[in-house]
C-alpha cells in the first residue's frame, strides 16, 4: 500500500509538483523561442529552467519518499522533459518543410 505524504511535507510536495509543471513548460517555450530567434541568452535561460526542473524533481522525490519503481519513473520523466522539446521541434520543422516543398512542386 502506498503511504501518504506526511502533513509536514504536503506543501513541499505540492509546490515542487507545481514547479515541475511550470519549469517544464518554460523550458519547452524558451527552447522553441531560442530555435526561432537563434539567441544564446534564450537558450541559456531554457537550460536554467531545466535545471530548476531537475531540482524540483529531486525535492519531490525526497519529500514524497519515492522508492523502487517511482525513482525510475522520476528519472525517466526528467530525461523525457529534456528530449521532448527537441523531438517536437524537429517534428514540426520536418512536417512544415515537406508541406512547403510539395506546395512549391505543385505550382511548377
């Protein structure tokens, strides 16, 4: 049976979970913005957001006392958050590039 989070750790768990969502979203947005504008400072801010995400996951695993497969799920989540914006970016670029190529070929 899963043990509930101790009352003293409830707010830490709540806020670290919220920070995971916010920092993950800011990492994805800043990563995409850095690809569009080719600005190193924005890319740096994206990686800072990712570091905040990693620290939040560490704090969540400590406060919620994750063990066993929950630690594996946390690790996979951190890796997925890192590579997902890159994969989505490549998917969008390749999808739109194919669309532009086929439209140009149809006009010729």
